[in-house]
C-alpha cells in the first residue's frame, strides 16, 4: 500500500582532475531536461562483500556492472555504525554530532525539524518524490518521509523483501508522472535475520540478543559464524538480483539515459572480526566502510576514486548534479570539487544506548579512535589492511585535536524524542537500540 503525503579491481583511478570534473558537471541530458535521481539505500552491506571491492565471492554481479558503468568510491566511511544516525547523515548532509539522531538514554531521536532532507530539497525543485522505507527506525515519525509526495512504509512494520520493493517502485514510476523524479529506495534484506528466499530459513526465529548472549559466553563456533556469513551473502546476492531487475526495468522504460543512480549502504556488519556480531557498537571498518557507487548521464565509466569520503557528501553531490541549492549548515562537500576542497578527516560516531561513547575519524590511511569518557586515543594504519595489533599506530597531536574538535561539534538540530510503540519495542530491544 502506497500512502500519499503531500508536502510544499582493475579500474582506472581518477583523482580530482579537470577531465573528471568536466564529465561529472554534465547534469542534464542533451535536450536540457533535468536528470531523474534514484537513491538506493542497502541496509547492513559491508563494502568488502562486493566483488568490485575485492570480495572473492561473485555475489554482486549487478552492482559490479553498475560500478563499471560509473564511478566507485573505494573509501566511503559511514557516519555511524547503525541505521538511524547513518541514514540521517545521508538525508541531511551533516554528521551524527551535528544532527543528534539516534539514541540517548532510553529514547530514540529522528531527524530534527530544523534540517531539510533530500526529499524536501527535491520537492522544492519541483521533482516528483517517492520513498519506500523498510526499517522500524525509518517510519514516518522519524522524519525520513518528509518531502516525499508519495511514500510506502509498510516495511517499517513488517518484513518486506527486495522483490516487493522493486515492484512498488515500478508501480509508482508507471503512474502519471510528468516532471523529473527523485526516488529513495531502501532495501533491508542483508539485515538480520538472514533469511533470503532461496536460502535456509534456520535463522528466521533466532533473536539477535540470543546470538549476542551466546557470543558473550564464548559459545559461537567458527563453523556457526561462517554459516551465518554464508546466509548473509545469500541475502546480498538476492538483493543484488532484484536490483538487476530494477535497473533493467528502467532501461525498458527508456529512463536509464537520464537517471542518476546512487547506491550506498548505511553501515556494515560484524562477524566476530573484532569480537562482536551485528553492528552499532564499534567503529571498525567492517561496520563503517560502505560501498558508494554512482552512475548516470555524464558520469565517467569504469572509474575509481580513492579519496576518503563520507555519506554526508551525497546530498551536496546530488544538489550539484541537479543544480539545486545546498543548505548553509551542510558539512559534506560535493564529490565533484571545483577547487580541490576535501575533508581534513571523515568522522563516525553514535553508538547504541548504554555503551561507551566513542568516535572515529579517518585521515587518509590513518584512522584514529577516541574514547570520550577516558579522553584516550589510539590509531590504525589502514594501508596494512585489517585493524589489528600489527597495524596499530600512535595518532599525532593534530589528529587527536581534530577528533576532540569533532566531538565538540555544535548541533544544528535538536530533535524531539520519538515515542516507541509497543509493536516495535520488542524489535528495538532485541537489536539493542534501546
């Protein structure tokens, strides 16, 4: 049911060159029509499980193909390690410390009214706007539907898989739409529980909290962990297959040549990489290194950009491509820099309730983690790969001060707490969100 809500590998590495900029600035088709935009949000997709990001398993054929048709950012950092704060950074162009969406104490907080969202901005540009959301923390009361002239939130209340998401996108696209469109499509499939339609259903009724308890007691075996990862990969493969159907459907409708497609994840997933399962509790790369792929009119093919970027850069990039206005408070930058502007460091913060308050900031290959309670910092050299004792480094004073400065960010919004209904409280508690 769609609710209507009416509101006012082997790739060529490209740096910020003039040729790259010139190609990306082509935001309109040859007939001068503004491009459509499809923003694909894949929940819980760690970058290193895509073949185009180096994964041995070929489970992402369609995402790999999309990357070959456009640009892949190899070092995109999530602004948090769980859905609510990360998605808010994508939608608003600011960091977790600036928007304050997430959990504090026993309360959940959504997108503050002071902030314009991507659907808001596209609606103001006279785009037709549609959103389909599939996580309890992206329901109407959290602010993600603001600016969507039509939206579907059935998946925020009961499980909706990728096939249904694609069908409902086609239902909306095939309607009476005369202006360019902005679609935000949220795919929840890789999130726990891992129950892909073509995979085993053994995990369907297993709670996340029970897995965490077993892990805390040292009772998860290596075999069980690998079995869970295999089921996770099946969810990714299923989601990728449905994305292939979505992309093919756009081609069949003649929409592909004038549609910008952006694919990004909100966060990754842990499989005992650093002692834990799932996400939302740490800031190691398995949960904050996410894929970011962009394809569409005027975008170079088969290109890789190795600069460190963040999810909060998506909003200004899309505004740049569609000649929209970027709100003054936005902290992200366009990924099409005209004068070499970048970030001194790309931050992540905002853990689930009841945990130590920490932040991470990535400076190129150096990454600094900081414990706010103890005011202590440590770092890793990401050029060495896995974050372990062999890759530890001592952060310099400038980097530590940068993290402290980030932690002291003055919020640009003060969101109101969201009342958690009884029908969602059990899920939130199981996932340790409250």
